[in-house]
C-alpha cells in the first residue's frame, strides 16, 4: 500500500538472513536487513528516468552495491557505496565486488 517504499530488483544478495525460499524479500520481516547487492537488468520498456529513480531509491535505503545491466547495449554500470553514497565505479567491466 506504500509504493514509495517498495522496490523489487531482478536479483539481490542479502547477507545476515537465513537462506530459504521467499516469495518476496520484506526488510521488515528480515530484522531490518536490507539487500547489500542489487542487480537490475533493463528491459526495453525501462526509461532513463526510471532507472535513475531506482538507483536513487537503493542509494537512499542503503544498498552497498548496485548493478545496472543493459543487454541491448551490452553495458554494465556498477555503483559502490563511497562516503555514504552510491558512486559509479569507473570501470565496471574490471570491477571485483568486495562483497561477492
């Protein structure tokens, strides 16, 4: 009932919670643990504005890493938390996640 606080990534990694099947991941049901790594795979219907809003949302709520893959352009963008904010990694193709 509150779309401003709901987001469903294509893939996520959340450390500190039991490994089990979930229909969805609800932070409020997981002891406040937010996914640390989030992956979005763009579809043709995604707009630049929508993707910018997703990045801002995950930044606001504390993802440590955010990955944005555009299969049409074969382009990967990676963002890692730096100084409290998600900052774009200069060379995403050579980036090695310290979390994963």
